[in-house]
């Protein structure tokens, strides 16, 4: 069928690279295929780190038997070869009759417009040519993603129903008088409201119009709120002071909280009634949403309002923005100036924010070191201008305290809240992630969702890198790797590559490396880095400075038979000692091509070079991979450093993880060291070298002062 072209395998490799390293099992039924036509499809899927489980069926009875045995993810219908008489439309009808959600993909010799239209009418997910090639991969992955989304939606609906049932039980037993409304009419009351309204049974209130319970002068503002809920589909969470009338015509004043909810699976409004005698408690409850230091609303209140804003945006036409503002020097302020001065600066920042943003915007102090703003403006570009100005204003604030000046800068993460907005927790996560991109702080970043990989984008990225190599628009950066104990004569640096755009501006590595990492252009990139790294080493050696370079290799380079031969000739030509080069390979790349990685490490060792396994501990097979290779250095996965600092793992646990590496005599490196607090723990774990922005960010020159380091 021509499905297993080399380009198809490369495409699926790229498409699946965004998935987790775990193998995804896909259960597939094949209907109307010759056995020889199934194998190429299965091989194609296996090459994408997925584990296909295929079964052929040839009749209605075969299909029914398969459906009763297990769940299936896809049904592929072939071209009805060898007199097969079970068309795809019949299979779709059978699936629908048994309420089986299995996408059907049909391969056919006829893909005319009429055939396409009929296929969609029959419920077939996609009609493709009999030899679809790469098109099949795109459609298959798209259908699997849509199927996963539908399954998650059904799970969410089931969980929502359970949550609603539990919530309703709590409402029924609540001491707070509560009613549910739809279209301004009461559809449920709890016993507390029955007692408050002076009736004997709940049915005496069911069906009552809300207007019958409130004074005429209050009816218009309540009607406006009900209109916003029922006609404009806006989420409601508001409190109104009302005077209510009982059936016996007695009246009482109360604070009435209206909130959007669900009742028996349908949208409704809950009405929580707090009579006047409990108003002091109600006021206290309101103040529980205030931050005691700044007087702004707190994080709990923000999450409530953020959920409301996201719900409102889902209806369309109500876009807004979330600003997450993290103070860059918060910990340093505490350590240097103390709590009182830090609190004073936070109050000063809060005052500036409170003056700058007014209704309908909302300013909150989210956490000790952060603020958040719901900025109700639909235009993202204009909002970014506001966020940038905000960062500049915060950096410009100065507090005089005890004859010193206290100030800080801020990192602002911006997230758009649109008609596809996720819940509040995810919005906050995205905003934090955007702020984290500002490694040096003092600015703002708009959150960008991960881009879907398309072959044309990958092709453009490959061309861009090849052009940059020929135009000499790549440059090397160097980050020191520093000993924890005694200094050595040889200074270690990791080599990092940066791409310059046409204007000479540096692009972030992820902007181009992610798109080409599965391409053979990475081998060309590795050669460029090795060649120019050796040239700079030669220059440093001529100055009398002995440096050692850790140079990263792509997994593709392991398969290059000529790379080490070429590199040996470069060493001889430039007269660079081989022990000044350390080849650095990711554990995941080594595990994926273990035989090639073992061969490469052995040949590199014979050449006199050294070898480093990075991201160690990121997979369950770490110890096995380590034992298979000729290793001189082991660089921990950065997550261990964060876990050690946070207390999620102990020194003893990390030391146990490193025992095999220590026993093999490997030098252990800890990356991503961002402060001094964790260094003593790293030393106790047996780690000899550290690397991170705390020491020095990547720079164009190998100029770290090791004597002072």
C-alpha cells in the first residue's frame, strides 16, 4: 500500500515527540484488509512510540465478538478486497446501535466529492485514498485526540453528576436558608428556608415567582440580574440587600447571595438568604476575602472571580486578561532588609496597583510574593502594553526604610481568557509559566500554548538552521561547571548554541531546536558546534588557559558512522588534547539507541575523549543505561535539585540514586543550581561539580573566575 515511506516515519516521529515518553497503547480493528496491507500501518504506528494492538475482522459476527471482548480506539475499513461485503457504513450503523464511540476511517479507491459527502452522511470520520501515505498519520492522530477528548468529557460529566449530588445533599441539610431558581421561579427549597418563610411544607414555595417574595422597588435590579443569567448566559455571583415577604405578609430584611449553580443537570441560580440579625457574621465573612497586609482581595477571592470570568468568556465576546505579577527579589528583600521593610514595599506596590486599576478590573494579592489582576480588556496587544508599563512602574518604586532604599523588579505573566479558557487553576499555572520565562525578571511575557507541529513548519525550521550555518548566524555560549571542593587546573564549561535571526537578535533555543531535533540537520549542527568549539579551545590553549568543553550530541549523531573519524582529524589539525572534550548525551537518547550509544562511548574513550550522561534519573532504566556505557561524568536531571531543595527527597535518597555512578567512579554534576541553600546538601550527596545561573548564566566567553568560585 506504500504506507511505510521514510518520510512518513520521520513525520510520525515528529508528531509523537510532543507526547510523553510512555508508550501509548492503541487498540485497532481492521475490516476488509488483506493481511499484507495491515503490517505497514502497524509498523508505522510502532515507530511513533505507540503500541498498536490490531485485530482483523471479516464479518458482522467477527466485529460483534471483538466489540464484546475489549474497548477499541479505531476501526480501519479497507477497500473490500476479495469479494468482501461488509461496507463501512454498515459497520458505523452497528457501532452506533451498540453505543460504541469508535472512529471509523475508510480507505477507498473513490475519494471524489460525492463519495466524501456520502461518507460523512454515513458517519464515517474520514475517507482517504487507498494509499494515503502521510495523510493517514495526520488523520489517525487527530481522531485519537478527539476520541480522548470525548472520553475525558464523559468522565468529567460523570464526576460532575456525583459532585452535584453530594453538593445537593449538603444544601438540603444546611442551616442556611437556600432556594434554587430557574426563569425567576423557585424549583427547590431546603428545610431551613421552609422554616424561615413560615410555611409547613416545601411544596408551598415550589413554583413561586421570586417577584412575589420581594418588594416592588427591588424587582428591577433582580430582574436585570436574572436577565444577565438567562439571556446573556453570564455567571452570577452577587449579593443584594433585599426585603422579603412571607406568605403571611410579614416581612424581614436579609442579605441575599445569588450564585450560578446546577440542579438536576440543568443551569440554575442558588439563593442563599442571610436575615438581618446575622448581618454581622455576613460582614465578617466578606472581610475574610481581604488580605490583611494590603487591604486588597486575597488569593481565594481571586480564584472565585477568575472562575466567573472564565465562565463568562466561554459564551464568546467577553475576552479578558490575567496578569500574574511576581516580585523578583522577594527572598533577597527578606534576607537583606527584613520583614518590616519588605511589607512596607509590598504595601507601596499594592497602593500603586489599587490606584491604577479600578472597576471592572480586579487587583488581588495572590501570595506573599505575588499579585494578580483580572484585566477586563479584550485586546491582548493593548493589555501587553499595560503589563509592560506596570513592570516599569514597580521597578521604579522606592521605599526609604532605616536609611536604606528598598526596591524590587517584577516578572509579569499574561494569559488571555477567551471562549476556550480553562479553569482558574490552569489559567494561574499558565500565567506563572509565562512569568518563569523571564529568567532575569523585570518585564512581561504573554503565555503561548504549545504549537502543533506541522511538516511545513519543520521544513522551514530546517532550512532556517541550514541557512544560519552557511551565513554564520550561529554562536556558541559557555556556562561554567564549577567544583564544590578544591579547584582544578582544568576549567569546565558546557557549550550551548544560539541562533541569530536576520536582524542579529538571539532566538531562544526552544524556538528552533524543538522543530529540528528529529531531523538529520542536527548531525550537521553537532559538527558545526564541535568544529567551532575546538577552534575556541585552541585559542584558549594558546593563552595558557586549559579548559574542558562539555558538548551536547543529538540522538541522531549516534548513528553517524563518520562523525568520530572526522572529529579525530579535527583534533589532530588543531592540536587539541582529546581529554579536553566531553561528549554529553541525554539519557533518553541513549536508552532509545542503546547499542549505538554504547559503541559511541567506547570509541570516544579509545580516542581519549570523555563521556557524560545527562538528565540522569529521568527514566526507570537509568541504572541499566548507566551500566551499559563508558561513563566519565553523570549529570543529574534538574528535577532532583528542585526536589532536594523543596524537601521532596532527602540527601540519603538522592545519594542512594547515585550509588551506581559513584561506584563506577563517575564524576557527578548537579545542574540548575539557583541559590546557596542547596549546595551543602549536594556536597553531602557526593556531588563534585555544580552548574546554574547562581554561578553564571551562559556567556560568549569562557571567563568565569574559578579562583573566586
